[in-house]
C-alpha cells in the first residue's frame, strides 16, 4: 500500500473529479463506470472509494465544485447592490425566455436587463442606466 501526502491525495481527488466530469459529459452518468473514471484519471477504483462513497457521491462532489463558487459570486454581488438594484435583479431573472407569446419589448427587456446589470456590477454603469435598459 502506497502512503500519500495530503497534497498528493488532494491532487488524486481533483484528477478523479476532472476525469468524471469529462466522461459524464461525453458518455452520460449512467454509461460511465467507476472503472472508466479510474482509468481516465490514471488511478484505481480503490482510489475512488478512498475519496468517495459511490458514484453518486462522486457526482455530488463534482457538482459542488462548480456550484459553490457560483453561489459565492452571487452572494458577493448581492452584498454590493442596493435594494432597488436587487428588485431589478429579481425582475431580470424572473422574465420568461423568448417565446411566440411574448411581446417584442418583453424580449428586449429580458436581454438588456442582465447586460445592464453586468455593466453596473463591475462599476462601469449606473443603477439608473440599468433600470432604463430594463424598461426599454
């Protein structure tokens, strides 16, 4: 049995997650075996079981690796905006996507409001400009 340092174990874990992400994308979760993931990562199935309980645990860890940074970024953005801007964010994300039943002006708003928010969130625009973009 090979003893690994904590850093090496973490590197192995990341290799497993990277391999799983690629294989799940290419083949789908149900068509990807743990053996496939281990081979793609250059490890053994035992290494997978050292880090993860089962395929579902591996999948959840892979998803957390993506969603946690997005959630942190959203929390940071929400701390930076005032209540009026927050109302605009809620409106922008609740506008339905394009469909034949929506008017052209609603479709324009669903595109412009998020772009106005992006400009405002990095300090290059103003709250008024973002609201005007949403009301066009």
